[in-house]
């Protein structure tokens, strides 16, 4: 049933009589020749494993930047922990040790001059806070 216009309907017209071919059986036509199967090959060692490992070791600037940002955030979080410890009177020595390690990690460069400047300021703040705490 077909719908024409907003409210009009008409019945579909029957299609013409089905056509039948003169042949009465099923035929595939030309049968394709079968492809010869090959025996399975022995596994080969991947060529250039050293090159693949070297490619994995190459770090791009975005990965280096992400790691530098993460190191900076970690140092800031540790500074907050130290501040809370000093205010509560219970400064934990493990926090100080982690803060020293974070300060050492901040010395590596990220390749981005602005980010490196911010990280050096964070490192300076960490060193000042460690000196003030007498650690």
C-alpha cells in the first residue's frame, strides 16, 4: 500500500507475471578451478627486533611533557602533605623522603621552556620548605 499526499492511500498495482527461464534445473555456470593449497611455513623470527625495541624507547615530546606535568603535580601534592603535617604537628619522615625524591625528579627537562621554568620554581619551593623544616 502506498501513501500519496497527506491523507491519500492507494493500493499498489500487482507486478507483471513472473518470468521463468526456459531451463528447468539449477546450474552454476562456469566452475572456477580450485586453487592449490600451500603447505604451512615454519614460523620466522621477526626481523629487526632491535629496531622495534629502539622505536619503543623513543619518547615524543607529548609523552615527555605529560610525565613532567605529573612530576610537578606530585611535588605540589607532597608539599600539601608536608604543610598539613606541619600544621597538625605530626610531620611524617616518609613524606619528607618522598618530597626529597620529588625534588630530584624535577631536575629533568621536559623540552618545553615554559613548563621547565614552572618546574624549576616548584623545585625551589620544595627546597625552601625542606630547609625551613630543618630536614
